[in-house]
């Protein structure tokens, strides 16, 4: 399931991030590429030993965790750090599938869901679209700064070459409590109906029934 979150980061968040970027240090993104992506990944990533990165990571991950749409769609059990990626002219990330298991030896997580948070305004660079292969064909994503796209990490995707300007994003991955993507989609749809009923008719029998069904399906499918 692919979905977008508009204005995950507000203007003050973005201004803080832009200020931190000015003092950051960067390294080749190839050092975090999996074995299958070594020759496809042509970008730079913010050095995670830098204080600027720590502040950006805390802000972005915190905002994501707090967002109800992210919680409903992903049902996260683990969320990765935010990798801050930069692509200038000529840089790109060729077509690939994300590694199924990520993290350090002592902190492994399954990459069920991928998230890209856009930090550059789309009119500030040319090219650089995130292209995701779906069952209906390729989907091109280039969102306003502060917005995020959530999509299956199992999907084939790529970052098209940047031809002008600079594309900066945060990339994250999450392990869901519910491994199966179709089950997650059912739970998300049911949760939207559940929340609508709780707003309109909180004391109705149907509201209580939907609440019970959602809770019991999550209990049945969750792996915690």
C-alpha cells in the first residue's frame, strides 16, 4: 500500500533542518548500500556521527511516530534511524529492492515499509523523482518539502538522476507488528471506518462492533 502524508514537517521544522544541514558533514552513500546495490547507489549521506544528524534524526523520527496516519498504515514495532540523503547533478539511485533485514548485528529489524521524507522543494531541483513500480505500473513521486511517502520496501524502486539543483530527503524503514501487507491494508481501512464512527456515533452498537472487530483482528495478526 502506498500513501502520502502532507506536511509531516511544518515550516519551523524545515527551517531548523536547513540550519542544521549547513553544519553537517557528508560521505558517499555507497557505504550503506547492500550487496546488490553497490553499483547503483550514487548519492551522499549525512555523517551519522555528526551532531546535526542526531538532531535531524530525533525530529523526523519523532514526528513520524506521532503521526496518526503513519501509525494506522504501518502499525510500527521498530523504526530505523533517518538516513539523510543528498543528490546533486548526475547523482541517482538505480532500480533496486531494499534489503529485507537491516540494522546492526544486535539490533536487526525487518524492512516491511519504506518511508521517504522530502526536505527540498520540488521546484528547487530537476529530475530526482522517486519511481516506484506498482501493480498498475510505475508511480513517480516528487512531493513538497515536509511531506512523506510510505510504500512497501519489497517494491522495485529507483531515484531518477538529478539534472539540476539538489535533492535532499530522509529515508527510513519500519518493521510492522503485522507482517502481511494485505492484513495491514485491511486494518488501516477498518481503522478509518472505526474512527469515523467514533466521531459521529460513539455510543451506537455498530461502533462498538467495529471496535471489537478491529481489536480482535489486530490481536489475531500482530506479532509482538
